[in-house]
C-alpha cells in the first residue's frame, strides 16, 4: 500500500519540497499522538510544535489553526482506510458483496488498534460531523465511498437502495465499534462479533444479493 498523501483541503499552503512535505507529515503524526494523550480540547498548536520539533511559525505556515490540523489528519486517515480497503478488494475474492462490507468493518477495527489518534478522532466526528465534507457528514462520506467500491467490484445495480442501506450499516457499526473500544482499549471482542453479525443480517435482509 502506498504512503497516504498529504491532503490539500485544510492546508493554508501546499507543501512542494520534500522537506516541507516531511515537516507537515511530522505535524500530523504529532497531532495523532497528542489527541490520544490530551484529547482535542487539550490539543494546542504550541504542544504540537513541540512534539513535532518544529517552530510554531512552521505550524502557522501550513495550517491556520488546530482544527485545520485535525481535519488534515482525519482526511489522511480516510485516505489510508480507503487505500487499505481498495487493496483488499483487489487482492481477495468475496463470495457475496456483504463480505466486502465485513472487510470494511475489519479495516475500521484494525485502524482503531493500530493507527495513533484514530481511536480518539475516528474520521473527525469528535471535532465536527462535517469535517470531511461540508455537504455530508463524515459517516455519509465513508458510506458513499464504500458503495462506489462495492458497485465497481460486484456490478450492483440498485445504487440508491444500496447507499441508504450502507449509511444505516456504517452508522450502526460505528456506534458499536466505539462501544467496544470504550469497554476495552483493544476492543471488546464480544461486542465486535455482535456488531459484524448484526450488520451482515441487516444487509442480507434489506438488500438483495
């Protein structure tokens, strides 16, 4: 899987030179560590500059405020999630399209366990439900991207019905996975198992194969 690129959305200035790109990535890495340690409310640009070992001026050179930094991190996480999911879809053969949704849930759980800051930030809803897209909430963005992957992979036809079902599935899975990681830092396996079973039963019942 290729390294996620720096998003241009919330950036005040797009890094071009290699050193600038690396500096921005260090800021995002520092942001990920800090939101796990102190939360979004405790995060400051001063703390971030210290952790990333950059001058405070360098932070403001690329980001107007801490919200923009967190937005860039959320978008980097989304890119990484979708890249991992696309790679799995390309390398595996699923018997049914809802097995692809299972894979999407597995990838989401894996990010909670392995990506710094993700357990706290997710795709940005801790800051703003519209952090990824001004017109759609964060889970709707993920549901739409997942629908695109499934339509491409399985040549599904009823797109409107599929998108609605996936929105319900994403919202439900998101809530239950958050519950699992509130109960145990590595995720309560019993809750995660029930979440996957619930989503599979819902999709099987409401959307034809």
